[in-house]
C-alpha cells in the first residue's frame, strides 16, 4: 500500500475533499511550534509527498484538541489525519520520547493522565 | 436518592482528589449516589483515532462491561449510565461506544475477550452495548437542573469573579461533546446558579497543551499564559475548570508561564464542584482546598470574599 493510501485507510478521512481554505491552521493553538502548517500537511498528502511530512514535527506538535475539525467547512477530521501520520512514524521506527528522560521531580507532580496520554501518542 | 454507577479514573484519585471529594459530596446533596464500579481499570486515556487500532479500545470497553456486570450483580437496577468527573475519561468511554457502532469491530473485540478468558481470565461476558457515559456537567444540566442547584445554595458566591475554562475533550468532536463545541454555556449557567459573577473568557475552549506538559513544557507555558492573561484582564479572580489535566496545566504551569512572560499575575484554579461545595455550605473537608493539591492557593481569595 502506498503512503497516501495508508494515511487514508488509517485515518478513514477523505483528504481530497480539502480545498485549502486554511481555517485549520488559523484555528490551531499550537501552530506556532509547528514547521509545516496543518493546511500544508493536507496539501502534501493530496499530492503524495508523505516523506516530507514525516520529516516535519507538525503531527507530533498536534495536541489532539479537535479545534481544526470543529471548524473545517469540509468536515474533515484533520486530527485523525495527524494520528495516522503519528502511527505511520511509530510503526516504522522508534518511540518519540524516552520515558527515562522525564525528571523525577516532574514525575512526582504530573497527573497520571498526562503520562498515559503522552505515551499513547508518542510511543508504539 | 438515585444510584448511578461512577467511574473515577486515576486522576481524581490522585492529583485531582479535590475534584472527586467535592463532586461526590455535591452529587449526594443533589440526590444522586455515585456508586463506584467494584472493578475498574485505566480508561485508556485518549482514544486511538486510528481505524485499525482495536487493541487500544479494550481498556474503556472493559470498564463499560463492568457497568454491565453491576446490573447483573444487582448493585444497581437497570442503570446503563456511568458518570465520570474527568473529561478525558468521559471522552474515552464515550468514544469507545461510537467506535463499536461498527458491528464488525464489536464482534472482533468480543471474540478477543472470549479467547482471552481461556488464557488469563478477564471479563466474564462480552460487551452487549448500550452503556452510556455521562460527564457530571451533563448530569447537573439534564438530570438535576439549574433550579435545583440554586435551591441548594446556602452561601451565594456573590461578588466572586469567576472565569470558566472548558478545554477540549468535553466539547469536541461534536458527536462526543456535551455542549456547543465553540460556544458552551454549562459552566456559566452553573456559576450563575451559585450566585457568582461570570467573567468572559475568550480562551475558554482553547487547548491547554494537554500531554505536551510531559516533554514540551515550553508549548504548555505559552498556552497557559494565553489562557490566563485574557480572563485576568477581564477581571477574573479565579478560573473554574472541569478537567484534571487542564487544571494541572493552568495551575502548576503558571510557574513556567511566568518565566516566559513576567507580567502574568497569579490566579487560583478550582474545579466547579469545589465552588458548588462552598456555595452549598458543605463541611470544609468536602471543599478539597486543604489537601495541598493547588499550586496557587485559593484560600486567600476565599477568605477575602468571606467564604472560607
């Protein structure tokens, strides 16, 4: 299966229906930390340049808040597309974070839901 | 007293004990007995959004099965609702049911659970469907009603300037959300019922930075600054939340946010259930303000308003 098909099948979303209005990027609360905007990511999926996306940090920075999805006029669940990209990366190579690098003082105060959800999104 | 199954989850038993202690007491006052599931596990926090990732839906489904078992064991009668306080638990449990609308996936999951029994035990019976996850906010709006809340108020929160903050997971996506994804009113309505002065918070549905708090504190610090500075400018004295992770980021990460921008004032962050416990005149042990869980202590503000 080629990568575009993989993104479509893991996310279940129709990426071709995006008409590049940019509302997702304008709504994204963590756009400031991304190298490619969500709109650019969708465009790159459309034209089949997944490798370029996989080198970016965009899908790791996505915090799964669904703000883009709530506003998308084409009702594309962009959050699911970001998840598919994370999954492709995680299934291909190593985990994004090293658990043993989290400082002990932090482990004492962090809510368990922060740790579990982080590991769910950044480890295979 | 109505008995409804209650799923606590890890956060309200640890870093957010102030949420469950106040919430359970408030529910009791409003005629709802929250019956904790005799057996429960991690909700599976943050459902997998991948269509092929069945394994990661098992955790919430096991919890839904435990609700089913409570009915079979007679702990509750014909009660298919399960209440949570934590937004992440609510979101995950609700998403599991949406996921299982696909009959093929439901069958696959139940076949797995059946096979699992042969090797390691696990649940006695598969999931039959139909267990409904409810966020406690929904319970207050739809089962209790705002009028009933007002009736229980002994000490109105008059003059307390409160800004609500919802976060994401109780609101989005639409099929899971309990209110409008961008213009919710539940928290405002509850705060008004308590007699508080509601302050407009333009960032009330913006992300808190979520799990990035583990390895990207810089992202969370910026969001915490943004999410606090606007309500503070509008006059808020306290931020009211409904999610243990939002609360941690808005409260504890003020330290990092202030390193980023020194003009940020300190502001306490409290759960709506804590303010309800105060307004209902419940005993101080149910307010959850003396457990050392707040980074910014809300007591000086409560004392200044003659509430403590």
